[in-house]
């Protein structure tokens, strides 16, 4: 898993010139260990629906 993560980080850095895993590089970050998977899914679905409702 560590080798795969290193490959992902390298790929991400090459194509975006940003650091893999920094929250500031993403539009949305949720801590599933804090709020749980089900709540994360609910938040993501709510955001998706609100974005699509405006189109």
C-alpha cells in the first residue's frame, strides 16, 4: 500500500505540481474517522444535489 501511495503522490505531483494529501488542494475534504462513512456519503450527496439543482 505504501508503494502505491508513493506512486499516486508522484503522479499527482507530476501532473498538478501540488502535494498529494493536502486539504487545501481539494474542493471538499471530509474526515470519515470523525463523522463516519454514512455521514460523508450524505454530505456528498447533498452537495451534488444542490449543485445540480442550480443548473
